[in-house]
């Protein structure tokens, strides 16, 4: 121990040198600990409290993460560590046996506090970016996680260096020589980090995107993107966790394009019973001409057909001679007119009402349009309203929707046979 007034004070009491040195150590330790406690309390109860209250009470939102992640609180631990470091240099001789272990312990404490403060700073940077970012889907989480891992690794290397007395560069060279082991230990982190760079650079996924990843049973909104995983909140409110590199190595569907387009596709077919399809006679044409949506269409189409048949001298008494209007053709024209008058549909986007190839389930009449409202509930309501109307209107055209026979149909058939 360096000569100081503590030693001189106890020597005047005519005590043994061992007792004097022990008492001096105890008094110095008590004084240092008391000084560390007092200075820490002063900093934390005054300056730190003032800064925290100011951050939480001001009108700026971007600085709130500094208090949330306790960055200032972790930085304040430098105060007691600095007090202990100064005390060691002041009261211990560098040649003393206790100097080197104490100095190593204090240096390790500096490293630990630095690591904790730096990781809190990185977390704060990520939260601040979430608040102030212009692109709401962008995320720094992957880079922040990589920075935290690097900070922990470097902190561990410096701690090993401090307690072993070896150079950090020597330890790094040893880890470099163990490349295979390092790659095995950090395989997921390396793959995730590389995948995160690819995802961000190509803008594959953003926070808030609706994605479908069937391999992992995920179908919902992306709520978090980190270096190791991407969390998706499914529509049933469950959470699916997918490895980040899986989005690069596997296929998935991102519905962002639909959201940005301003429309949501409606693609559904009505299966018409083929046996109900027939040519329209005069009586049916007169009836359908009363429908305002297609009155002009029927009149113009009938005039066109009559002129065509007259020009080619087709026998008007033969049903299949020349051209005739059909109930399914007029119904298709009605569906087009009905959809064109629907203000909830995008008229500028793809708009199709088409027949598909007949199948054992009838003739599919497919509707391929886009609704203006993309919200799930509203979209389903718009789609339901359209098909409610068309299913109710189709008998007016002498058509039937195809439906496999049910138990009710067989019961009705049995009742007819019994009554007969």
C-alpha cells in the first residue's frame, strides 16, 4: 500500500504493522465504497432523474426509447466503476500482489458496463428508427441484432484477454483458426444476417406485409423481423415464427402488391346446369327486355341478329338456322351490366365475365373483377352481395345453378313416386 495519512494515523496508536495495514485497508475500503455509493446516488437521483423526467415529459417522441431501454441508467454505472478504478491507482502500489487482480476486475467491469450500454444504445436506435422512419415497413432489427451479437462477442474476447493476460488479437487469431467450429456455432446467425441483408436490399418483406408461407402454416401480417426469425401474426391471432433464411431459400406469397394496387381481386364462378341452357323465344325476349340493365343490349343484339340472318337468307322458322340469342348469353350480358353499375368495384382494373370449359359440374361462368375496398370484412361483404343477387336473379333467365343431388332431392323424388 502506498504511504498515506491513513497508515500514519494508525501508526501513531502504537499498533503492530500488520494490524495497522489491516485497519488502513478496512478504512480505505469503507471510504471508497461510501464514496462510490454517494456519487452514484447523486448522479442517479439528481442528474439521471432530471434527464429521464425531461425525456418523458417533452413533446418529442423520438427520445422516449432512451428512457424505455434504460440507456442513461446503464451509463451511470460508469460512476462507481470509475471511483473504484481511481481508488486502486491512489492507494495500491503497482507491485502489490492485490493490485493486478483488482485492476483486472475493474477493467472487466468497464467492459461489462460498456457492453450493456452499447446494447441499450442499439436497442434505442432501433426503436427511434421505428418512430421516425418514413417507410413504415422498413426495419433495422436485423442489423441491430447483428451489432448486438458482435458486441457480446467482442466483450467476451476482451474479458478473456483481461483475465488471461493475452492479447485480444491473439484470441481472435485462435478463433480464426477454429473457423469450422465458429461457423457451426454461429451458423444460424450468419445465415439469418445474410438473409436479412437480402430481404432488406430487395425489399422482399416489410413490417405489416400480409404473407402466406404454407410450409410453416403462416398466413397473416408480419409483426417482427429479426436476424434469426420473422414473426407472423396469423388471422386466428396465433403467432408463427419462421427462420429468416427460410424466406430466401423457400417460396412465399406477399400480398403487398394487392394492397398497393388499390383493389382486391374477386374471382369466383357460377356453375350453370347445362340442361337449362337454350335459345330464347319471343316470349322470353319480351320478358327479359323489361330489365332496364339489359333492355338496350337485347334490342340492339336482336336487331343485329335479324339483319345478319336476313342478309344470309337463313330460315327464321328453324331454331338452329342462323344466329339466335341464348338465355346464358343474355345472362352474361346482365352480369356485366350489373357489375359495371356497382360503385364498389374498380372499373379501370381487370374486368372479365367469361365462360370456362364445361365440366361434369356444368358450365362455369367466371367473374374476375376487383373491389375498391381491401379490408377483409368489407371485401367479403361486397363479394357476398354480388353473388347473393346473381344467384337469386338467375332463375329469371330460365337457368339453373348446378348442384349435386342431396338427401332432400331424393326425398322429394320418393314422395312423387309414392303420390303417383
